[in-house]
C-alpha cells in the first residue's frame, strides 16, 4: 500500500477524532444515561 503524507495525517487526525468522540460518548453515558 502506498502511503502519502496527506493520507497519514488525515488518518491520524480521523483516529484521534474518533477516539475523542468515543471517550466523550462514554463519559456522557456515564454521567447522563441518555440515548
């Protein structure tokens, strides 16, 4: 697989964003069990 700098940056950013969203949703469910 060919790796481009842009792709790597985008992937890492997306991964971090997903992780933050996951943590946020986890804490949200912990504090206020809604959804």
